């Protein structure tokens, strides 16, 4: 974010000096017409070996294309070899193997899921934000390769 009215108290920590941009922690892009699109949060990125994986990309494709998926959240889970690997939490009647196969057929290998866990609901804060930390703490399904 950048504008002429940014508060000076943010300068030491959050402004990138070369362009005077305020680092909000959001992942976004700007199209040719100047429209800004929010794609997620930098803290939610999953680091698989040397690659950064945007969990929102995987979530949206699963929700739009896998029958029986009512809701889906992808988080990074620790992996001894890769650092982290994506894991999906799915609400609905979808078969976990169908979700895994769909992701394998759709995405490059470092975006493949290590597991799918079927849950009753995605934990959300009172404001509706997904509580990814809660999912990370309560996960219990075995991993698949």
C-alpha cells in the first residue's frame, strides 16, 4: 500500500524505503487498469523446498472443481524432507482420495497434497476469518505420498 498520508510512525519497520510502500502482509497483484486484487496473506504461504505455494490457489480450485466439497482450507504442515507440504481440510462429502487425485492431475508436484482431512467445519473467528492455527493444532490424519 502506498499513499501520501501514511503515518510516519510506521517508517522504521514497515515501509520499504526505495518505493515508500507500506507492507500490509497481503499478497496482491495490480492489473493493467490499476485494479488491485488481494490473493491472500504472506504469512500463509507454504514453503515446499525452494518454492512458495499459495494455499488460496489450491483451495479455490478444489472448491470449484471437486464434487462434494462445501469448503476447503489448505495449510502447510511440517515435512522432514521438504520443509512443509500442503494439507487440505475439507468440509463436505468428498472422498479424500478424489481430492488428492484432482490436485495431482491439476498442479505441479510441489503443490501436491500430503493429506486430506475431512472436518465438520472450518474454524473461523467472530469476524469470519479462517483460523489456520487451530487447524494446524488439531490435525490428526495420516499423510499420504
